[in-house]
C-alpha cells in the first residue's frame, strides 16, 4: 500500500504509475490524481497551444506539406481503410434513409 498526498488515501501499488526517479519506484500521486491534474492542465493551456500550433503552421507551410505527404505515403493502407470505412457508413445511411 502507498499513500497519495493529493487525495490523502492509501491505495495499492497498482494505482500508481511506475517511476524510476522515485525511491519507492512509483509516482507520488495515484493514477486518478495524475489523470485529473493532466486533464486540468490540458484545459488551462488549450488556447495558447492552439495559437502556437496555428502560428507554426502558418510559418512552416512547406514543412507541414512535406510531413503530410510523407505520412500519407507511409500510411497508405491505413488512410484507405479509414476512407472506405467512412464511405461505407455514408452509403448505409443513404440506403437506410433514402437519398
């Protein structure tokens, strides 16, 4: 059993992430508390990350185009599988509801 200082509860070791930087071999906070902290942090910095991402895309259109092209070539079958999956759902909807 290990104590989580965030929720102040004793929990089994399985409730903590492994961590080689801690003496016990486990993170200080339990998985639930870590998850909540990450969710809040993601919400807090969402707008600034979106602005930075847009700024990078605007400044690096050529790099982005090369990266997208490379991904599409490397993931050709995956891309087609997803495309066919969505096309199949559209066809099912048209047949079900008319169109």
